[in-house]
C-alpha cells in the first residue's frame, strides 16, 4: 500500500511540474504576443507551485525575486512606452489619453484592446492638441517604438522569472530531501 502512495505523490508532483511549466510557457508567449499578462501568469504559476509543493528553503527568496521582477517588468514596459512617446513630442495629456484609451480598449476589444485603445488614445489626444494627423502619428509611432523596447525587456524578464522557478525546483525539489 505504501508503494502506491509514493507513486501517487510522485505522479501528482510530476503533474504539478508539467502544468506549472506549461502555464509559464504560455506566460512567455503572452510577453512575445501581448495577448495575456505574461509576467503575471508566470508569477501566478510560481505561486500555485509554491502553495501546492511547498516553498521550501530557497522558494520564498526566489518567489520574492519573481514578484519584484513582475512588478518591475510591468512598470518598465509602461515607462518605456511613455518615454518613446515623449521623445516624439507627446504631451502629458497624451499619456493620460493612452491610459484611458487602454482601459476602455481592454473592455471593448478582448485580448488586444489595451494596446489598441492606448495607442488610439495617444493619437486622438495628439490630434486634438496639434490639429495635425502627421504629427499625431509621429507621436503615436514613438509610443509604439517605446512599447516595443519595453516588450523586449519584458520578454527577458519573463525568461529570468522562469529561471528563478527552475532554480527553485532544482534547489528545493523532493530529490533534495
């Protein structure tokens, strides 16, 4: 009977590893194609893994690092988009327009609405402010370039977060007992 119990534990731990890795892979995909909140999906997978398998000795530290990376990556992506728009001459009102447009877009257009709405918000505010389609487009293009750079940083952070989880499994997995 004890052999069956051990096999069951090993099976469910293996299943947890596979599912966590799968969700993290989807999270990485969400940073490459911004359809899902990739960093937060990776973070949530790490949290569920910790709650199910236990945090162990290194887990709390590595999960804390994953948390800081997720927060930092989210902020960096937003800031780089704003900096790109500012370099192209956007006003502070454009940033607000982008934020409002992003929130509205999130609810109006599933999946990509935040990005489409945010860019549309920047364009509309700049168009209203400058009364010039070309100038408004240049500002919006600056935001797109900034967001692209931010997305590259976000992808890098996603891989680092997954690396933290792999280290956590390696250092605190059941084979270390």
